[in-house]
C-alpha cells in the first residue's frame, strides 16, 4: 500500500521531467509546441475525468433518491431503547406497544426523508462536476483541433 502511495505521488513528477527533457533536447523540432500540446491534452484529460466522475456521482445520487438506503435498526432493537415501555427522557411515562411502534415507524420515515434530502444535495453538488469543467473541456478541444489544422 505504501509503495502505491509513493508511486502515485512520484510518477506524475517523473513523467513531467521526461517530457521537459524531451522538449529541451528537441528544441529545434519545436519543443514549445510539444509542451503546448502536452498541456492541452493534460487539461482535456483532467476535465474529462471530472465530467465522468460527476456523471457517475449523479447516477449514484439519483439511485439514492429513487430508492433510499434502508433503515437498519429493527423494531426489537428500537423497543429495547424503551425498557418496560417507559420513555427515558420523559417522567417515566408508560408507552403502549402501539405508541412504540408508531414512534418506530415515524423514525423510519424520517430516516428515509433524510436520505432523500442527502441524495438531492449530492445531486446538486455532482452537477457542478459537469457544468464547470465541460465548457473548459470544449474550449480546449476546439483549441486542440485548431492546433492540429495548422
């Protein structure tokens, strides 16, 4: 695991150093053009990855919105929170089985609503990963096409 951390940290630096050395060696062949092309492709790659990541995140948030994750505490565990049917915070008010069930059902509904609200929030955040880098991607793609036409 440690090796992968070091590799992922130093690999981009090593690649950039090799590209710079290549551009300096081939200066007579247009080293500045190589760096310009490399920069354009790096921006295209980064923005494309952001758009793809945003699309995946939107899909996941939409799935949570349509079918929120279930509530994992069952009724028996919830009922054990009320020993002898008494509410812990209230003045030992005795609750019937129906009242405890009603509170449990309300808690399950509240949890599903909270999950839906979180999914809506995530959906809006994920749109930013598409709306912001997409125009940058389109601009640099047009710039790449103009460079290749020259």
